[in-house]
C-alpha cells in the first residue's frame, strides 16, 4: 500500500512517517525542507519528494507516484492562530492541492483538523456539534473541510477528518507550553510565568496521536469527522505539575501572570467514542 504524507517534517508528520516506515508501508513523504528531512532516521526507509504545494502542477497525483492514501498534515503558520494567512493563503492552496489529487485519481483522503473549529463551545465536544470557529486558523480548517465535503459529493472518496486537540512531545513548537517550561528550567529561572492554569484541556502525546492517525487511515468503515483525543479533561496546572514531577524539575510556578486566551473556553475536551470504534477494529 502506497501512502503519501504531506507536512512530513512537521511536528506530527515526522511521527506519522516514522510509524508507517517502521511497519514496512510504501511511504512517499513530502515537505519543503529536504535538509531537515535528511536529518530523520526514517529518511532512508521512504521515498522523499520535496515540494511546495503552492506550486502549480497539472497532475499532483501522478507527481507523487499515484498513492492509494493521502495523509494531509501540511499547514503553515501554526505559531499564530490569529494570522490572516490561514484563510488568505493556506485555505486556497490546500484545497487546490487536494482537489488536484482527487480529480486525477486519488480515492482516500485523511486531513488533520483542529479542535479550534469548535470555537467557544464548552464541555465535552462531539463530532456532530455545529462548528463556530473564532480565530482564522480554526475558520480556515473548518472551511477547508466543508469545501472538501462538497467536492467529495461529486467523487467517490473515502474521507476522514482527524480533529486534533492538544498534542505534546518531541518536535513541538518552541512557543508551546512545555517547550517554554523546559527552556525556563534550562536557564535556571526561579519562576515560570503562566496563566492561572484552571483551564481544562484534552492532552495527547504526539506519538499516540500519530498512531491514531495511522489507524484511522488504514481502515474505511469509520469516516467523516473523528476527534483525535484522549477524551479525558485535565487542568493545565495539573498537567504542568505532573510533567515537572516526572522530569524531576524544580521551578516555582508564577500563576496568573498571563491572562486566559480569548479564543478558547475555560473547559473543553473531545468525545472519543468514534475514535474508539476505529481502534476496536484492530
């Protein structure tokens, strides 16, 4: 089975490619950064084709060796959810790329979504809730999904939208909570500045999320939107304290230094019953 993974050198993509390569799948990986790709252990085990997806090609499906499955993880500007580039640039680029693939023969599409599509909705979030994105990133992803659903009404395509919640682990952004915490510890800071930490969130190790994405992609009985999450809420303060205990780090938490984000509700997490249906097939 030939699987194309876009965003292969990104936070999630590197882990997805690694899992698939170790299991012996025929992986085509792509991103814009060949030098970065060459630094990964999986590079010699897969076929890597560098590509800027905004470039114009007549037939991307043929260009990427006619894969049976596309796992689309590429997306730019994730360090700023409020940047207008998400719907001004990313939305048309990624829709055009996927449409090109499908129009030329692709029949199985898996795309990474985001919990920010839900907007300010509170509590346990199920896939059938109406989306109410509040920031450009969530709006762009939500619009991409809706556009693809219309496109796939015309073509017979297996479509799985993996709605990701809060991931952490190797390769995460330097601006992420744990990366900043690690940096403060390394510098020997006495305090780590953070919000009050009372928010409830749904955290998942990126390695586990990569496994779930693989499992979703390798079956076709469960389709549509699938929350890729733990299904268990935890406060940010508890999450940070547990991390410090596991690492044996000693640093004081300066709670309330930062205000709570204005684009997220205080408490939300994913319902993962649909994901469990996928896993029950394994």
